[in-house]
């Protein structure tokens, strides 16, 4: 399956690269000759395939970021080409050819720039989503959960964003904070170098702050990640269950990159599941299984709601819940698009977000 997806992505990148080359040739046609226009196409293909080669040869994280940025550029140029063509169909009956050609050549790059500006805004401007649910268990008093997943703390998402997250949680007066995975962006290098611990330590709640490990926390640096997060007084539940304040059972399950992780049923065995059960499971892939268990609230991330459209359509197809909230059986399941981002600081069709979940008992 992965091989098929890889080949499909390669083919799409070649197609989109051709589209980029043709778009540049059209855009610059009034100012450069045919020979130089051919070079535009050649250069576009050289860049695309050099980046692909860098990925295959595993030349480092920087190559991945540049490839991701290049892929977004290819996609946005395709969006701009489509918008420009539709505008051409609309204007061709009303404007002289020369004037329209000039206007469209101005419109196309501005459209691309506008997409990048919007995507940057969505990546760094979090919204707060609110939900109210009633669980089928007794709860002495209402519980307010603050949930933020996929922070991907690193060189592009750091202390400023952590300060803002702490401010949101304080403003919303949450009782407990849940962080269901992808705490760091693969390692703790930038976190340590930029001394982000004081910012992460600002995350506080009366019943505590709890986290579990996502796939990006399990790329060989899980020990350092767990140590750094724990130093910030955040309890990491890596395949663990914990009774909180004698009234909640909080469960944290590692991402499925951990091939030795127990099932959720095993994590709940010998636990008091008469208490409200809050489950952090990074991927939302087992919600139907969990709906058959005494899980009251599950919070997940990972999917990013696709991060950049049209990937949101792909993740919708692959997941029972790709984003948002759904009640299944007696359980309430939340999948967030994430507070941070993966790869590049761009979101289109999704936005950085924090969930505030108000829970009442029966």
C-alpha cells in the first residue's frame, strides 16, 4: 500500500511540475523568448526530482521540509491555474484581449501569494472549539477538558506558541489538560537549544496535565522527549492508566509505531472503569473497537484534517472519524486537526485549534 502511494505521489509531482513549468512559461511569455521558456520547464523538473532523490537517499530533515514546501507550491500553482482559467472564461466576453491578458498575469501570482498568506495564518492562528457532552456515568461535578494535540514543538513552532496555548487554557479555566501525542517534532534539539521548558511549564490545570506519545515522539528519541516533557511537570502516560483525584481514570496509549503497545482493553483490565474513563490515543484508527469498551471520552489527533487541502478528502476516506466529534455507543470521540503542524507552517482547509470539552455526568 505504501509503495502504491509513493508511486502515485511521484506521478502527481511530475504532473504538477509540468503544470508549474507551463504556468511560468505563460506568465513570462511577454518578456522572454521560447528558448528561455524551455529552460523554465527543465529547471522545474530538476528541482522536483532532485528533492525526490534527496528523500530517497535520506539526506536529512531539511530536505524533507524543502520537499514539503515545494509540493505545496506545486499544489497552489495548480489552484491558481484553475482560478485563472475560470476567470478567463468569465472575462473573455467583456474585456479586450490585451487588457485581459495583462490582468490575468497579475492575478495569478497574487492568487498564489494569497494562498500562502492564508495558509500561514491558519497555521499560526489557533481557534478554540467548544463541545458539551453527557456521559453515561456519574460525575460529582462538571468537568472541563482542554485538549491540544500535534504540537510538533521544534524550530518552527516553539515558545511563543506554547505561551499562547497556556494563555488559552488559563482563559478557558480548564480542569484538566490532555495532550494526545506528537509533542515534539521528532526530537528535542530545538526545544533544548531555545530553552522552551519555561513556556511548556506554563501549562497548568487543577487536575494536572497529561500526555501520551505520538508517532513523531517515537522516532528514536522517545526517552529524551519523555524526560523533557516530564521536567515540565506534565505526566506522560505511555501505555499507562492513572486514577486522578479519585474520580477519573486517565489512560494514555502510545502510537502504533510502538509495536509492543498493549490494547486498550489490556490497559483497562483491573482498573475501576466505573469511573469516567478519559483515553488519549494518538491515532483515531480504533474508535469502533473502543466504542465497545467502557471508554467515555477519547481524544486523538494525528490526521491534521489533512493539513493542506485536498488531503482532507483523503483522510476523510481513510478514517471513520477524520476530524471533529462523534458519539459511538456510549463513547464520545474527538479528533482534532492539531495545535501545531507537520513539515511546513502551512494549513489550507484546516486550522490550528484547541478543543474545550465540557463533560457532565448522568
